[in-house]
C-alpha cells in the first residue's frame, strides 16, 4: 500500500498484544495509529483525533464493543468502524453490521485480510 500518514486509525481493544500487532502493522502500511484499551476512552479519542477508521473489539471489560459502536453511531454517524471478535457467531457479526459496522473480523486476525479490507475502504491506497 502507498504510505500516507494523513490517514488515521483508532484501535480499541483490551488485549495489548492485539493492539501491538495491529498498531505495528498499520503503521508499517503508512497509517497514523491511536489506541486505547477500553471503550470508555474511544469517543474522546474520536473527538480529539478524527480517525478515518476505528477498529473496535466486541468483548471488553466495562463497556462492550457493541455499546461503543452504538455511541459512535449516535455521535459520529459517518464514522467507519470495523468490529473484531474471537466470537465466530453469525449473530454477533449480523448485529454489528445492523448497527453500521463496515466489516467484522474474527480473531485471530489475518493481516492479509486486514490489508484487503483496508484496500476496500481506501481504494486509492492500493499498490
């Protein structure tokens, strides 16, 4: 992908390993990345940084990813959000999409799949 640090991505996941791997991968692709370990701080980070895309885990302590998605939709209706989960239940993916998620990724994440999703969202960044 073409390196363009003007695109910003927010990672919301309580797993530091997932955040670390995704952060490194996305930065290597040229994105500026912000991260948080919980849903409570996601909205303030969106207000502060205006990300082009949010990756959000479905299952986190405190506030769930679906609740974060509902809040994002309420305050930022055009925000692109990709939900991530270790749950392979179709109902979880369906609910995320009904709430406006642009995609749903099952953990363990495939970085090749993530890159394809990013190319769909940012088509002008393709090789």
